[in-house]
C-alpha cells in the first residue's frame, strides 16, 4: 500500500519523507485514534488533517489528475 501511495505522492510532490512506511503508519494510526476519541468528526475534517500532515494541496492535485485523464483519453 505505501509503495503505491508513495508513487502517486511523488508524482505530484517532491518526496521529502525519509521513513515512508513509518510516516503512513503514524497517519493511519493517528486517524484511527482521532476517530475513536471523536466519532462524529466529519470526513472533510479527516481529509484536512491528512492534507496538513503530508503538506498536500488537494485542490490543484484533483485538477491535475482530471487534466491528465483528459490528456490520456485524447491520445
């Protein structure tokens, strides 16, 4: 799983995570813990936590993916 996520992450960002497996463990276990202490947390809040933790900018990423799909479809 972390290998696939890393490949996609690296496609859009300069990879600066030294311990990739450990980082994803921290993110996943942290999200599980967060949901346990706050079961009513919204999906949007969870996504924002992941975005901030991994220093992502999700809006341009979503636009870039759709643009790539359109480019691939036209080939």
